[in-house]
């Protein structure tokens, strides 16, 4: 596995991204097509397409919601702990000034770059994408959900 960095840090979950969602999209397309092709059954096909859309959307939201909420809490805890270890101070004062994305981006910074990036972010309100781009020695997060 290659080293993780800004360009390759996005992670896919194959059963959802490459199997479930493409099949769902095909079912929606077929239902819409059949609804247009068979006027006498169009309401049944439209109902099936709307039902498939709702099931697909719900599966995406539920799959993401619980895992992401837990992951976000863990990242905040990790960043807070790392800040305390490096500075001996509570992270709460800085944390309230940062957006979630900024905190999540800072987790990729190694300890050598973390404090400088945090201070720059607080001073310049740097975006999450810019924080990630400024990291020189990317600290991989290979245990994400």
C-alpha cells in the first residue's frame, strides 16, 4: 500500500460505492424507463422508482451517520490529546475557534508540524483543504471508517 497523502486520502467502501449504489441507480433508471414505456403501469413504476430512491438515500444516510459521528468524536479527542501532549495546555480554548473541517484536517499533521499549522489556522482561518496541502510529512489515518 502506498503512503497516504492529500491526493490519495479519500477512502471508498466497495460494497456500497461499487456494488449497492450502481445497482440502485440501475434500478431507478429501469423503473423510470419502464414508467415512461408502459403508460398503463406508469404509477407502479414511478412508485417503485421513488421507493428505490428513498431506500438508497436512507441506506447512505444511516451508513454514514453513525460511523461519521463516532469518527468525528474520536478525531476531536485525538487532536485534543495531541495538543495537550505537545503543549501541556487544554485544547478547548483553541477548539471553539476552529471549524470541524479544520480540526479534522489537522489530524493529518505530524507532531513536528501540528502546532505551527494550528497557530497559522487560528491566525488566518485557513481552510481544511489548505491545511492538508500545507502538510509536508503526512500522518496517515489508515483506520478511518
